[in-house]
C-alpha cells in the first residue's frame, strides 16, 4: 500500500516483489539509476553490493538498509553533479527520452543534469569503426625448448613467486602440443589432469603465449563456464598488454553472435519497436552500448541483473538471435560489435571462447582459414557433453517455427524490423528473375511449417499443415508409450524412435516432402547468389557483395539444417543405425508442454568431434581438475582417453598428471548423514536449515531436482532471512545464475541453493563458501540416451553400473571441488543420504576424512569448524 501511494526507494524491485508475493511492486529502483549513471560498471545487486560500488559504509543489519538506500540515492545524484562524471555524454538526451517514457528516476535526475552546450552525438556516432585488416599469414613452425617455456612461466608468475614444481611440469607437458605436426590429420593431443591449485591457467598460458609470439599464430582457449573466461581475461594480462602499439587487442573474448548487442535491433527498439518498460530498458542498454568494452550482453559488462529488472525476453530481442543480420546492408555494419569481435579474433594472439562456439566454428566457419589449429580445452571434462549438444539433430516445433520466421518474417502486425527472406534479398529479387522465383517458392513452401498457436492446436487435435501433423502424431505416440513416470510428476516424456506406429511414419514422410520443398528452392537461390557474385552487376558495390556473401553463408547453414531434419525423418521407419540414438519427446515443465521433438544424438559424439575439431588441428590439449576417473580399481585414464576422441583419429594422447598441492586431509571433511530418510521432505528442509544456522551461512546447497529445491527453499528461506542468513535460490529468485553467484560471493552470511549449473560453475574462494551440501547421491537420470550409452559401455566390457559409478564419481568430484579453491580454504562437504555406497568414496581426494554420522553430530562438527578437528580424532573414519 505504501508503494502504491508514493514511489519508494528499492533495490531490485522484482526480487522484493517475489519475496513479498506482490508482483506489481514498482518504485524508484536504485539499480536502474545505477545502470543509467554508471553504465558498464559492475555492482552486486544487494544493499551491501550497492554500498560497496558507491563507496558507502556497508549496512551491518537489515535495520540499517533504509538509511543506506537514501544515502545511495544521494551518492548517485552527487555522481551526476560531479564535473568529472565519466558517463555524462549522452545522458541529457537519454533522459529526455526516459522522461517521455515516464521513467520514475527522470524527474529526480532532471534538475541535476544540465543541457549540454553542444548537441550530443548519439550512440551510433560515438562508437568507433572497425578496420579491415589483411589476412594473417600462416604461423611459422617453431619448437619451444624446455628452458624457454620455464623462463616464460617464471616471467608470467612474477618475480619472487613461489616455485611450484607441479606447475612447471604441467607447463612442460602442455608445451608439447605446440611442436610441428608430423602427419596430416594427426594433431598432437595431450590430456592433462591438473589438480586444483597447481596454477593451471598460467601453466598453459606460458607455452601458449611463447608459441604465439614466436610463430605469429593464434591460440584458442576454450572454457565451459563464463566465470573461467573472466578469469582468463584477467590472467592473460600478464602475458599480453591490453592493446598492441597499433591499437588492436592481442587477446579477444569471442562468443556466439547471440551474445552481442545488435545495433540495428537497438535502433529499432529506440525508435518505437519497444513500448512501456521494455522501451526504458532499451534506453538503459543504449547508455551501456556507448561505454561497453565489447558489446557482450550475456556475461560481459552489461550487468546480468539489468534484464531481470525488466522483461527477460527484451534482452534477447536486442541480440541477433535468429541469424537475421543483413551484414553490409546494415547501416551500422562498420560499427557492429559482432563484426568487430570476428575481425579482432582473426588478428588475435589469444582467443578465449567456449566449447560450443569452438565446435560450431570448426564445423561451419565462414572462413576456413579462421579455424582454430592450436586449441586448449580448459574444463575439458565438459567437452563430451558440449560435443553431444553441438552435433545433435533436433527437429522440434520451436525449431521449425524459427525456420518459418526466418523465411517469412513476422506474420501478424509486429513492431520492429524483423523481416523475412524476400525483404532481406529484395535487390537480388528485382535484378534476377530466377532468384526471385526461388525466394517466392521457398517462402510459399515455408507456409507448410508450424505457426503460432501450434501447441494449442496439437492439444485440440486440429494440427495445421504437414509439420504440425507430424508433431501431433509424435505427441500422441509419446504419451501412449512413455514409461518414465514423468507423466504424473509433470516432467518431460519420451519414447524410443523404434517400432513406431504407422501414423508417425506416414506423417514423417509427408513432413519430409514439405521440408524438401523448402530446401530445393533454397539451393537454387544459393546457386543464383553465387552466379551474381561470379559475374557482379554494376550496382553491386563492396557492401552489397559482403551482404550477399553473408546471405549465402546463412543460406548454406539453413540448407544443411533442413537436410539433417529430412535425414532424421527418413530413418524413422527403417532399421536403427547403431551409431545414433533416436527418440521422440514432449518437453514439459511443471506439466506445461513447451515443445514436441524428434531427437538424434551420436552414441559417441566424439566421433564427429574428432573429424571436425581434432583432425584439422595441429595441437589440442584437454585439461581439467577432474579429467581422470577417481576409481580405485582399473585404469584412471581409460574414460578420459575414450572421451577425448583420440581413438577416432588413431592418435595416442600424451598423458600427464599434476596433483593438487592442497592439504585436503586437514582442511576438508566429508560427512555422510545417515538419519535423513529419502523422500522425507520436512526432514530434508530441516536439515538444510540447521546446517545453514550451524555454519552461519556460507552454504552451497546442491539439488538433483528443481521441485525439491523449491520445496526446501519455501520452507526455510523466510525463517533464515529473519535470522540474518539470506538464502538465495536458482529457479526461485528472479535473478540470473551469474548474479546469484556474485551475491553469494559478496556476502559471507548468504547461502545459495541450486542445481547442476552450480556443481562446477561456482568459483568462490575464501570464507563465503565453507560448506557444500548435496541432498542425495547424484545418480544419472535413466533417460533413453543414458540407457543407450550405458548399454554400449556394458557391451564394451565395462559393465553398466561401472558406467553409472564413473558419472557419479565425476559429479561428486566436481561438487567437492567447489569447497577448497585456495590454500586457505577449509570446510565440510555433506551428503544428506544414508544410501551412499562405499565404492563411490574414492571420488574425494585421497586422505580426505569421510565419516558416516547422524545429523546432530554433523551439526556439532560443522559448528566447531574443520580446523579444530585434529584434536578430535575419529576412530571409525572411513578412508577413501
Ligand atoms: S551488422 Fe548485423 S548484427 Fe551487426 S548491427 Fe547490423 S544487423 Fe545487427
């Protein structure tokens, strides 16, 4: 009621609203003002974080927060009044627009931001243009001597740094991948297990930077998490300056194009494409766009919380999600962040990317010369799953709709510039008759694809067109045959794509024909574009040429996609191909359907990975702290080698191990709690609450099911927050995961609950993380894909349960790895499950004490801390 009467000062209105159960809360959100006044600056979106960002005293208690909010507002106003305010340019003009949009802060800030004497340049005029550079020559073949590698490592670690033998040996092992290759198709492949704390990053950056310097070539480092990308960017500063003398950056972070701000989409949003709150967001993004380092909106310097203050989809709508870029036809082409990143990375010494992008780039790079040849996969234990996702084929309703939109453009009266193929290639169509016919034929055939409202039509059993008819048949078959038990639980449903009913096979055949009727004219169109490029007409200037080349590239990719879908449908009725696992699925979340799909995965995705990534490369490293299996029995390397793809190119990888220098035996303790029965939700929630109280916060809670996570959070969060122990949760709080981790890191009394993504995406050294709690043993979900791979492993002689055990050990090792990130860290790892098989204990580092205890005892041990444990030996301790 107070908020409805008069605008109140708030931090993170959506979060406050969700905690109060009052969704319409609005007011003067300090985070919005911060984004306007300090664009592209980092701030943890909590009272504490805001106080730190503004240099104000951190409030000790919740009672001190209201005063902080007022002070923060004062500090923000003082910042804009400061003559040295770095973000003054553009502020007055933006504020005029924001006032028209009734942004609450406009009235507050207006008296303090004077109209500039000269008219302000607007964002697009302010951004620098990229320069076209010549092609980089091929790298020279060089040998790195051990002495040179060690000298480089010493230089990077700095004078007086402690000499770490493990790191020296590691750098030496890594340097071998940079030696000249001895046979085509046979890269140097190294697998390096690097225990936490050996200094892995500088260990590989030393030979990588030396090689780049001597050869003039580019090294790609690929990571799985954004967090490691951030860390790499900062560590690379030891080897490379921020800029070369010519102003170009030697180190570039490269992401998929859907991560970057598309200036054309932004312009469109600013000029009426967005309305209401989304239009306010567009103005704040434009402020950021003028000051950003590289235009990266997802995990770059755009605060992760900005999108969640508004509408999530609005951020995505400002990127180039669907490949609608018109390249040189775009008025902002020469300033485009995406084009700049692509050009910078072609000239860079070090490109920091992620696994998926590296694989996609290797598979379909626009320019084959830009394919990475020296590759370091950090977080190498994720390469298998990244390859699994990259080389998968999925024909789903959502994907088919995307194709329709790309072909036809928006059908209903939509705001904005989103356009279909014929609008994008209007000049080609008016010049080339055959091209125009091909475009018209493809667009006409595109009408056979699903359109908005398709899910409802499926539910009503009134599909429209051959693709919707296929999805309807798939949906019926999946509901009829699913035996996963997901039906009642509200989860997704699936069924093997074998022995399918005739209705599915017939529908698949008709859908395949429809897809072919789209693909064939697209191929014709591709041919026409090539002909135009081969014999360019007078009107085709360099920009037009670049645009047609871009269109040809986008076209080739769609043709490939449609062909893959046709192949998928073709095989539905035939005999199963043992190389693949095919299944049908209805994707659901909390019993609400959101997609229907036919999936195809490689049984071993490292096969295409080996062909596309390894074979053309000269040197590849896979490294991680959890690369090898922590089994006591057979060869610890067997699975890492199998999951590297080495066998498919007949290469024997070089193996190396550097053990962690951390003293796990005295700094960590594993507690397996024996008196929380499976399925007893009140007991589980009670245990979490008591552990968080005993620790005084600093707990990372990991769940295998979102439902249980929500239930536990719902039971404990309010009570703990009242005790000054805030509990944040993925899938509950309206905050992105990266920001949740930032909040957790920043507040030692906070705890964080989450699922898989937190198991190895959290790097929180120090006091903020002192206890990891797993609700149960992380068994793999027995879905169709898992069962097929398990069966293959058992046929290969490993045994199905050995396959499961390896997966669980890896997950436990990753989760345990969150606990001790530095020499000073100490803490407990707790599993709330009596059913913890002893054979899995080897997942923990050798020497780590493991105890099976009742909850009460666990709480005592947690409260007294790990470091006091030495005085209290446990005769019954189990040793992994
Ligand atoms: S070139 Fe493409 S991605 Fe870049 S701003 Fe223009 S339309 Fe957007």
